[in-house]
């Protein structure tokens, strides 16, 4: 091949395999040098620079592009020089030099003619787009596309469709975005440009995220990532999109891990502009993940980079995130003057919600220092916004109003302010996660509830404490839809709200006019509220009302409710017995979590026959005994020998209650909140002739036999075993079932609880999939692999299989909190279902089945690993 042919081949390979492109570019340079073909050598260097950029080697790409420009100018080739300057423009922009990028484009324009005009217009559009100059970018693209098509430049036409598709998505024109991106992907695939087709696929994921379809977005990201990995291409800045989606559905740990991988890669690649954005994303993820020290470090580094890049508004937001991290970490020194300084700066930029937050931080710092008068001035200013503006602003304002009323000695007024704020939080749940800068809004509900708990505890009223504990727990299972709702009007309004919110924040960051956007945002939020009230099946449920003691008494009968509350590291117990509520302080919470883990570890060893039964049994006895002493012994006179309904905090959700000595023969049911328990207890009970699903997953010894034995108990039940037990068939069987028994491996994804799953014949049945069920099964039995273990998120919210089923409306779940022995599980499950068929409650049936089958240490440990959740 000649030098020009090799250079053209290298350019083609950039979108196929950048590493191969670099090797061919080297061959082209060598051939051009020998033949003295300066234009071909310049073209080869341009291909090499693009390949280096694709591989994340930005500094080297810049150096190579400058070499290409020098060669073109030596050859006096206007076309090659223009192409080199276009390439340099993009690389300079990406490395944090936007002014230099525009300068390169202006110089290129002076020497561009013919077919290169379309390419120049496209490159200008891209840089204008990434600079936030949307309308100018669209105008450049409109002028560029016909010129590219007229010259049959299909590759650059594909790039234009790809870039414009992203721009449309950013503007909220999602249908137009999909059209451009599908066109780009088709063109890339037709040209054999695999990695560029993967970029278009990734961008289609970005559109899905803007539409609110997190599962589709993550699936498209995975598809694109697999292609990139096959060709050794790092995603780099693309991972920031993944981080944003993960944050939007509350997966803070995975979001943080994603940002932590992206930041060093962006730094190594010299991608300064994206690095600053990545550091800010990392800071926000660390705040959400409860690590203020890491958040502060990342935010301050982001602020320095933004300042150097002359992006002052983003630097200010980074400073604000650092301030929030310092407050969370308890760094109070000079917090107030710093918060006020940032608040004043935010006032000038239009970031009203963040400004108010800074004033709250300043007020809290003043209160901590005893400067009540200073705090009162800030709180009065902040609380003035409680009736107007976006929901997040009003949440903060009501919190400020509560603090102000406490400072004035008006505690009842403070409680009313906190309740008003929580009502707004309940409405906000429908739209949380529209953009990364709003992830922390969920924490404000926790702040409101925590302050309410402090007031209730100070009053000594068990009823008040129960009300405030439930005010936050009651909404914990009101899940944000992971997919857009089926209702077209609500889905469209949510998509428009996401667009307006993102556009407003982008405009504020870039210093553009936001006139009218705030009013539009408020109007859309109100429309979402109206439509949500009219719509069912949106992937979540209305937050249940806080139950009264009288309501609980009417449903409890002879049972005793024990609600455990972790209040700033102290465990409190609120008991309700015979219509009387009582508060008992139990002691520090931290040792309880350690004992739960010790008990589960010992129980696991016994159930799975790991090691000698004697030492494991003794370890279980010690841990369970201490838990019994700490949790239930102080309540002995209250609970006596009555059945229990236990409402534990997230940290105790996986406690094997029947392992505790005082619960060994007691009927115990566990619920995430009293409100969820009330809803479940009031639900219709299983019919005399129940609709039953019996399913067995693969690779689980004894599962098919277990299902066969249960088929004798339920001869009319629907059986799914072997290849027939697919995810779709199981979903159909779950929809509207009275009883569902699924013997399948379960997997809790602590990094991503929404991907917790049951393994079926054709793959996993995830939490996302469960949201597609229109009528939730009444009773679900999950007899394998720690199916009852959940992941605890910020605000004591739990996620996992059981949480998802409760959110859908399932009333009772029997699941395990430790791995269990297959051979011992079968007889226990048969005994459980026989007891259920005799008309007993689920909790009583499990207790009786446990007693009848626990004939040896393994069987006893297996039985102790099962917990009844829900109505009981």
C-alpha cells in the first residue's frame, strides 16, 4: 500500500480498533517519510492523533496533531492544514482550553474550502455544543449536514448525527435524539466502525436515562462497554454518564466506585475538562455515600480545576459541595462565615436552593456556638421561601422554619413545620434523581425526621416518638420508578421535568439566562403530583399514612409491636400493647450490629456444616443470648409470652429472630415499618382455593424435589421446573398469585440492590423485573440464599428482593437471612405449607414448622435462618 492508502486505512481503523490504527499510522508515516510525501505524512499523524485520543492519551494526541499541522504547513496544503487545525481545536477544548479551541477553528476557517467546509462546520458545532452554546451548535450542524452528504462523507455525517443526538437529549427532545443516534449507529455499522457504533449505543443509553428508564440505560451502557473492552478502548468521560444514572436511582456505592475508576483514568489521559466534571461527580457521590472526607477532597480539587479553566460557576458549586461535606464531618471552625460567603455568591448566580442550604448551614453553626440572634437572622431569611418555588427549596425552608421556632421556644410550631416539610418530601419522591445535583435532596427528609425524633425524645412521649420514627420509615419503600410509568401523560411530564431541571442547572452553571425556567419547573412538578394521584402502576406506591396507636391496637390483638429506633447511636424501643405505647431506652446501637453479624456467621456455619457443630453452636448461643439480653430482656414485662411484630432499623433487618432464646417458640413477624405492616395486615387474606405458583430454579440441589412435594399440598398449583422456569413465565405466575413459592438461588447485589435477583432457567429475575407485575402476589416464600437480606441505604431505606415485593404490595414474605441446607429446607417448607393449608397465620405456621422439623443442629440452624416478613 502507498503512504496515502496507509494513512486512509489508519483513519478508517480509528473507529474499529484504535490500537491497530496507531500501528498502521506508524507504517504510513514511515512510508511517507521515505517518499517525501508531506501531505500523506500529515494525514497519517492526524489518524494517529485521533487514535491516541480514543485510547485516552490526550497529551500525546495534542503533540501528534501539532506535528501534523507543521507538516501540512510545510507542504503548503491548505486542506491538510485546515484538517489539522480542526483536530487541534477539539483536542485543545477537551484538555481544558476552550478559548484556544475557538482560535484554532477561526484560523482553520480562513483556509477552508470545498469539501472541508462541512467538516469545519461540524467541528465548530461540536465545540459550541460542549461549551453550552446550544443554539449556535444546532445552527452549525444544520449548515454542515447537507455539505457532508453532498460530498458523500458518511463517516462525518455519522459523527454529526451522534453529536446532535446528544444535544437533542440535553435539550429534552428525546424523540429527535433517538432518531439521530439510531441513524448514527446505522451509519457507523455500515462503515464497519464498531467502537464508534458503541459510542452511539452509549448515547442511546444517555437518552434512556433522560427518559427515566434506568434499566434500559444501564443495559445500553453495558452493551457499549463490552464493545469498547473488546477493542481495548477506555470509556473515560462516558463513565460519568453511568455514575449519574446510578446516583439517580440511589445506588450511591456503585456510583462512587464508577467515579473513582473514571477520575484517575481522566487524569492519566490529560482530559482536564472532563476530569473537573468527574471530580465534582465523585464529590457528590461521596456525600451521598456518607464519606464527607473523601467528598471534601474531591470537591476542592474540582474547584481548583474549574477555576483554572475559567469556569467560575462550576467552581462555586464545587465549593458548595465541599461546604456540605465539612458540615457532615462536623468541621465547625469558620463554617458560618464561609457558608455566608458562598451563599452571597450563589445569590448572584441564581442557585436559590443551594444558597438557602448555605444559610441553613450558617444558622446551624451559629446555634451550635450559642449565637442564637445570628442564627435567627439567617433562619428567618431561609424560611421565607417555604411556600413558593421548587419542592427542594420549600423542603429546606420548612426545615429552617422549624429551627427558627425551636430557637423561639415554640416546639409545637417546630413539629408542624417539620411535618409540612415531610409532606413535600413525600411528593418529591416521584421526581427525585432528575439530575446529579439533586441527589442529596433525599437526605433532607432524613434531616427533618431526625430533628422530629430529637424533639419527641426530649418530650418523653412514646406516641410522639413512634409518629416521628414512622414519618420517615413510612415512605422508605415508596420506590422511585426505575422505568418510566406506563401512563403516557405522566411519563412525558416526568421526561419534560427532567429536561427542564437539567437545562436550568446547566444554564446556571454556564451563566446563561434562566428566565421562565423556574416557573416552568414548578408547573411541571405540580402536574406530576396531579397525574400521580390519578395513576396506578407507576413502579411505586403512595407513602402510607403514619398509623396511630389506636389503629395498631385494633390490628395487633394479643400481639405486641416493638419498634426499634436508632437515635444518634442509641437504640430505643417503642412498644404498643393493648392500646398502650411505652418508650424504653435500650443502650448503644453499635454493639447490636456486631452481635447480629456474629449470630448470622455462626448460624451459617451450622446450616452449611462448616466446622464442628459444637463450637459454632456455642458461638451462636453467645451472640443470640447477648442480643436477647440487650433487645428483649428490658422489655420482658411488656412482651411476656405474646407474639411479636418487630419493626427494626435497617441495621437489624437481617437478624434471625427465632435464634434468640426468648423467641425460639414465639410467633414473630418483621416489617420495615409499622405503616407497611398495617397496610399488609389490612389486605385481603389468601383465598380458600388459592392461586399458587411453584417454581424451581437451576443449579439448586433438591429444588425440583421440593416443588414436587409441594405440588401434593397444592394439587392445582402452577408448576415451573427445568427449562420451563423462565423469568417471564415466573413473572406471569407471580402476577395475581395468592401463594408463590420460588426455590431458586438468590443474589443480593450490595453494590447495586436493584439488580438483586433470583436465578431462573434463562437468567436472573431482578428487582427491576418485579416492577412489571401489575397485581402483587399475596404471600411469597423464597427458601434459598439469603433472600431476606437487604441493602441499607441512606435514610435507613432498604433495597432488595423483599423490599421490592413490599413496594409492589405483597403482604407477607418468608425468606432466609443466611444460606441454608437444601436437604433440611425441603421438609421445613412442606411443613410450613401444610400448616398454612390448615388455616394458621404465616408467622404461626413458620413457628410450628420450625418446631416440628428442627431435629438436629443442621435442621435447627436451617429453620432458624427463616424469617416471616410483613403481615405475618
